[in-house]
C-alpha cells in the first residue's frame, strides 16, 4: 500500500501536490519498465487471506486490534472492519511445490490467529460473507480505528455530499440497505493470489487472468447470504462494488466508473497502462507525500519505492489488479482478488491452482483469442459466474469463427480443468503438488457442491425446523466444524 497514514486533514494544496507526484511516479515507472532486465526473474506466487472474528454464538466480534496485540506473527494484520483480520502468506517460487508451501503457511498462520483469538473468547473463520451479520453490525462503529481507514471512509463520504451508500441486490431474494459509512465493504472477505510476471509478458498474463476469472469463479462460490437474504452465489461481487460507490447521481447517470470494477478493456501494452488509467480515472483519496523524488532515483540508476502511486493503486479495487513492488530490485505482479475466503484450506488451494493454471495456459494463446472476445463478454462471464455459479452460461472465445461461443459453465469447466493442470506442469509445478488439488476440483464439479450451494442447502434444511436467524447461526456452527476438520466442501454432508 505504500506510505503510512499519520494525519487525517488535508488541504486543496495537499491534493494538488499529490497529483503532481503521481505524474512523476508514472514517468518513473515508465522508465523502470523500459530499463533492460528490470523485473525479470523466476515466477513467484503469494496470497492474502481475510478472516472474520466471531463469538461463541457465531456473531461478529469487533476485537481485531486486541487479537493482533496478542500475536507477534508478522503475517497477521487488521482489515477494514473491527471483526476482520488478514493473514499474508510469504512468497514462494511457482516451480516446485508452491501449494504445499501455501498450505503450511496458511495452516500455521491460522493456528496462531486461533490461539490469539481463543484467549478472548473468539474464533476466526474463512467464509466469503459471514451469514450471521446484521445491519446493526455494519454501522460506523464497526470501522477499524486507524487513520488509513478513517481517511478513506471520510473521503468517500465527502464525495457523496452527505448521502448514504445505497446497496440493492436481487437474487432469489432481494436486499436493499443503506449505510453512512464504507463498513459494508468489510463483510466481503477473500483469498487473494499474487503472480509475479516479467514486465514484457504482463499484458498477456493479465488478459489471460481476466479471461480465466469468470469460469474459475463459477466453481468457487462461497458467499450466497448477506443480512439474512439469499442473494448471489458470490454476493461479494455485487456488495463490494455498491458498498464503495461514492459517485453522485449525475456521475452515475453518465456511467462514470466505480472504484470497484472488472476493468475497462483488454490491456494492450503492459502494467503502466493500468496504473496510468487509475490515476486518470479516479480522484485521490489519501494524499500523503513521501520524501522520495522518484525521477531522481531513476536517473541515478536506482529503483524508487513509488509510494504515492502504490498508495493510490490501493484505493482502486479492480478484481485483477496490477501491483508494483520495489523489493528485490523491483518487479510487477498480478493481484487476483476475485476468489472468496473458504471453505477449507484445501478448497482455497484448489481454487488458486485452477486460477493460476488456467491463466498460465491461456497466456500462451490469449493474443490470438482476444479478437474474438469483446471485453464486455469477459465482464458478463464474471458477473454471470458471481450471480449463478455453476448454473451460469459463459461466452468463450475460439480461433474458429464465429466467436465467442455460448457454453454452460458445467460443460466448459471439464474442458478447462486439464488445461489448467497442464499450465501448472509446464511452469514447473510438480505433479504431486497439483493432482491432489485437481481431484478436489473434479469432485466439486462432479457433485455440484460448492461452498455457496452447501450453505443454501443446509439453511433450507434447518429452516424447516428453526426461524431463519437461528438457522443461520446453526448453519455457521456446522460450517465452522467442517472447515476446521479440513475435508473439501464437496464431501460435506447436508443435514
């Protein structure tokens, strides 16, 4: 994210200076990306897992800073709402056995979080949206009291000119809710994967990730409920966009872009294009300046930190996002943000294997496929997968015209799974690290039981004997028992 936020009041001059520094950062980044050998190196992968904290009754428990104070694990940090935590997984090489490394990292981080939480009567759970959330849990007091989040929230609210954030989601049931703050965003938790790529290859791999995200998400849903309503298979997608939509009515009428989106077109040149787009389209929210002169650092042959650009980029939430990291000589990577947290570690690893593998495979032919795949169809695939899961129909490109073809997700995925597996093997991932995860994916596809479907089916059974509020709590308790047991979700009993 770049700079630390140590103040909360900013003047027009602060914003003007920040805007000028963003321009300098973009020029510096362009020079870096044009430098011979910059960012070239082995592909590495990383991950960030967001969690909910709950009390013994399964209700959200707003004590993230207290839990954080009880652990010395540097991988653990707080998130937007006081009932959220995040675990950062250390980077590892893509070649070899990266998913075993991820598994060990996630398991150890989760053990430490659970240990720290247990002393406070709390538990942590990985689930896309906590089904026991109530509207009263999402008020302004839910915001984690750190300057970064207060400034972010205030900037968005100021742009709203005193009007509330409005959320309206239609699924099997309909939800309409308003909030005076961005705290509704904290209901959405994910497992975000990172893939480092060489700058010259960035456009191919980013476009491949965009193309892959829709069908992958169809098989990974785990967020079907919010505020007691049955909504989308991945309600996070609709909720996150609307919970941060600070556009005025006039801006919305002119379809100005929201800060949460799937993007605005295929990338044609490289990572700089995406950074420049975000600077051009979105006003700055956190105008904090560092002491670095990025163009001077570049001129001296160094690698600037580009702190202001990274800070700004962290306030624009595209579902696949470009990242610049100055560490180890500097590099760029793709942050894949669409996958939900949960249901279990093995499920989350399988989801990542599918997304990485399909991205790697599609990158080999994506340039030939894009002429037959208008970008709006990639957006439609993503939204259709979020809404309908395995019942979605995909538009999939072909080198044989006419393209794209309409294919049900349940017919497309059996074709894509072996391609994804081969993509990983070709990148040097060992077969014994891959096959166990693709067995999980095949089992999920065979049974049709995703985390979202299990939640809805279990809730349906329980509602026959309990009021919905009680049924949601009982369902979550069963979910937590099963996720702690570690068996993949397609094997979970519905009872």
